[in-house]
C-alpha cells in the first residue's frame, strides 16, 4: 500500500461536520449493498449530515454500469435499497469542467479519474476508495487539500477529531 500522508492536525469536529466526500463505486457498494463494517462510520456521518456525499450523473452511470455487469460475490443482489439510499443521501452537483487534471493528478485507471476530478473541482475534503490507482495519488492530492483515504482511514481520522 502507498505511504499514507499524515492527516492534518488542524481538523476540528466542526470542520468535519461540513466536509464534502466523494465515494468511488466500490465504496458505495461496500456501504449500501454489502454493509461492510469499514464503511459504516462514514455512512452514519453522511446519514446524520456530518458529511455531504457529492455525486454527478456520471458517477451514477458508473455505478449502474458496475451493477449491470453483475457482482461475482453476490450475483442475485437486490440493488433497490442502494438506489433508495442514493436518492435520499447523495447530493448531485454539476459535473466538473472537462479540462486536463492538474499536473501529477492523472489516475492510471481512466475509469477512476472522474472521482478525482469531481473531488478536486468541488474542493471535497475526502475521496474514499480502496483502489490502488487512486491511493497512489494521495500525496499529490493532499497538496491541494484533498485526502484520499480508505474507509478505515476515514473512520480513524473522524474518530480522532470527535
């Protein structure tokens, strides 16, 4: 796993309360379909309004594509509760401008670039992913105020400021 940069010590509980968060498709699936324990603290923060989960139509399209391909681990999974939660909790924002990413912030997996572009354009505090291609960019993103973290790292950081 890439080196994890230190989380800023200046974060306060009030700052976390208004943070924008971008979740990649696997984080959304882990949270809303698989009920992964690592995603539950973040899910609770979004549901309670302590974080604002931002999405675009392209992110929804990506998730629809992933679900349409089928999930090997759960081929008969019912996505209805996922879409109900999406409708209730996700905040749709304007797509980011179609411009090249900042130097050093091009994801090696082109399918994941949309998550990074949204987080940077909206000045999100968090991009939550377990994807290696995104996690490799965490040091460069941190210079722009974006923390790219795993679900467990998000939970640890949020717990340290509460």
